[in-house]
């Protein structure tokens, strides 16, 4: 999965390249952020910062590729993927999935692409990758780019299936913490107030704003905490 870049000429002057994730990250955050600014669906888990943190955190990143779609000099899509072994209907298969997998429990995902991206141009290169099934989970509702890819795959004879797997709850956040608390029930508000008071008694509490220039540091810390939680669960305890 770490083959040298392969270019494929596609319709309407698009060009698609497969490259290691490290090379896609080397395009820089500005290129990724520009696509995300235009994207119909946005998620922090589709960002350069999250994939950079993923690449810095684990060995799996070395087995990850990215499909990069350009029209002229403009990058219109970056799709990080990984081929891995999974159980599919109790049968072991080779699956093409998001590169990040479930690291950090990502959700609200879609393929990172501009509305003008010729997603169908990705299909011939996708067909060259190693997979029995393609599993793109944790999608945002009506993920427009993933649906366009599914339609393009179906047009080339591939079977596609869209299936809801579980309900993902969301919090409707207010503009600040006090506003959020006012929207809760009296009992829930009292419980949170109690935890706010008791937490510092037994722990050192530090609130860090990871916005702006500290976002990469914040993502790296989230990855580290997620890995520590996974290791603790595996050992039968939670820290």
C-alpha cells in the first residue's frame, strides 16, 4: 500500500494520484483546509490536523494511502484510505476503510472533496487497490461525496449498500457553559454542578483552549488519551 504515486488521466481534465499518506500530508494544512472550507460536509476528523496526529501516533499510518484528485493545479479531493483485514458477516475479508479507522471514535465523516470534484475519476484507481469490500462508516447524514462515489462505483458494475448501523446522539451546544446548563433538567444541572465542585478535590484540573495555533497539540493529546483509555479497557480497568 506504499507504492509510488500513480497518475491516471480522467474525464474533464482531472488527474488522480495514489500516494502514501505521508506525501498527502506534505501537501500542507493550507491545501487540506481549503478543500474543507468548500466541502459540503465538514468534520474535524477529516482535517489535516487529525490525520497528522494519526500519522504521528501509530505505525498503521505507514500502511495508509491517499487518493489525491487535481484539476490543473487545484487539489479538489484528498481521500486517505487503508486496506485492512476485518470480519464481514463473520467472514474474514480484505476491506478498504478510512485510514483513521475508529481512532478517536470519529463520526460525521465524508470524503474530503470540493463540490466541483469529479469523484467518478477516483473509481479506476480505487479498483486497483487491494480490497474485497469497501467500508466507509460513521458517515454524516446523506454524505454527498460518499454517495457520489457509490453511484460511480455502481455505474461500473459494483454492488453498493447503504445501511444505518446505530444512532449517534448529538448535543445541541449553547454559546457558553452557563447557557448549556440552563437547557438541562434541574436534576442534571445539579449533578453537573456537584461534579464541578468535587472534581478538583481529588484531581488537578487544568482547562486548555486548543484553538488556533494549538489545535495540532490538542489533537495529539486527544489521540494519546484515547490510546490510554483503550489500553486501560484491555486490562480491565479505566483510568
